[in-house]
C-alpha cells in the first residue's frame, strides 16, 4: 500500500490500483500475507500476498461462474468439494442448489475464513449452513486421500505460488479424477490470458490428458488483472455444452444465466488458441 492507494502488480510494468478508505486487518498468517481493507470503489476487499482475492462489489461474477457452470452441467450434484475458497463465496452459490446434500470446503488457511466472516459477511454467510463441512487443511492432501467420492469439485485457489503451487500440477488433476465419481466433473480457476498465457496452455494440456471432456470458459471480473478470467472444466461424462434444457432451474444470480452458461464458452480467437481448440 502507498498512501491511501493499493496496487496489485501483475508484471513489472502493469498493475491495478484502488483507493483505500481504511485498513481493516493486516496479518502474516502461517501461509500468506493477509490484508483486508475498505476501498472507496469496491467495498471491503481481501488481498493475499499482495493480490486481489475478492471485493464486495464484483465478487458475484467469480463465485457464480465457478459454482453454477459445473453444478448445472451435472444432473445430480449431491456431494460437492470446494478446494480453497475460504472467503465462502463459492459455497454460498453451491447452497442455492437444492440437489446438493453436502458440500465440503477445504482451505489451508483458517485466518481467511475467520476474517472473511468478520469483514465479508454477505460472502461468507453460508459457511455455517448445516449442509456445509469446513475443514482447515491442504486441498492437495485431501484430494490425495479421496476416492470415488465427489460429484463436483471446484478449485477456488490462489495463484500458483506459496501453498497453491501443487494445485496447478498434473498430479493434482489426476488426484481429482480419482476423487470424483464415475460421472464427476471439476472446475478450476485458471487465471487470465493476457499475462498468464503459458499457465493456461499448461493447465489445458494437463487436464486434457486426464479428462475426456476439457473446456475453457471466461467471465469478466473488473478487479482481477486484465479483467478477463478463465476457468477450466474437466469432465468424465457430462458436457457443459450439452446440458438438457430441463436441467436448468431457477437460481437467484446477478451474472450467471442459462444463456450465459453457453455463451461463456465462446472464446476470443487468441484464447481459443491457448485452449488448443
Ligand atoms: N478467487 C480468488 C482468485 O481467483 O484470486 C481466490 C480466492 S481465495 C479464497 C483462495 C484460497 O485458496 C485462499 O483462502 C487460500 O488460503 C487457499 N489455498 C491456497 N492453497 C491452498 C491449498 N493447498 N489447499 C487449500 N486451500 C488453499
């Protein structure tokens, strides 16, 4: 932070800057440098290791798109796992699906959960839902010991650094394949195509080697670097672009719609090239 402005540097030459009204909490946790601040434009925001994680004003885009695209793709998502996601936003969206009987959240950092509940209550509000089990632990290890258990897995992790490095490996995707039931599917946030092209290519090619159906979709997220964000789906059976009409049900959202579910897979040419499509 400098004066009352905060910059997330994406490269040596580019960053995204916002005005801070008030710093709410700063702490070096066991895993990462956590900052919570009230911003002038975006409401309260969570930063980890100097990177924007979420903001009260635009969080709905990311959380809805991580949760609803895979959940509407699966005909009966009863048992769901969220890896990371300690702010609770993905879980809040998962809880909007009545077919989900149980959702487990595994975040490595209990402090993210604690301070999200305190300063981002409308994002973290469903973490205490009785259908939700919250585990503070390493998502990689949790996946490694799971077998044939989940219908849908969502990876809502930080960038591939610090505790999240293992969550962007082929070994992790192979573990996810094993942890999913025979018709299971997963989604992982896979960063932006402007500055992380190599990462997107790598994730796509690793997931393609393991899952018969691999697809990339995007969403527009103003507080994330470049604004254009990618998500990778790996699925054993169900195609996100072949969802029967009757599988969609009413859901209270601000970004996701049935039409956008399909449109999000229509990629700009340079992103299509990265996805190898
Ligand atoms: N939406 C954000 C984004 O795309 O920048 C990320 C949200 S943030 C809640 C991601 C979470 O991943 C953090 O709370 C962090 O503690 C967690 N995380 C990082 N590595 C992890 C690991 N190995 N296992 C479980 N959670 C992990």
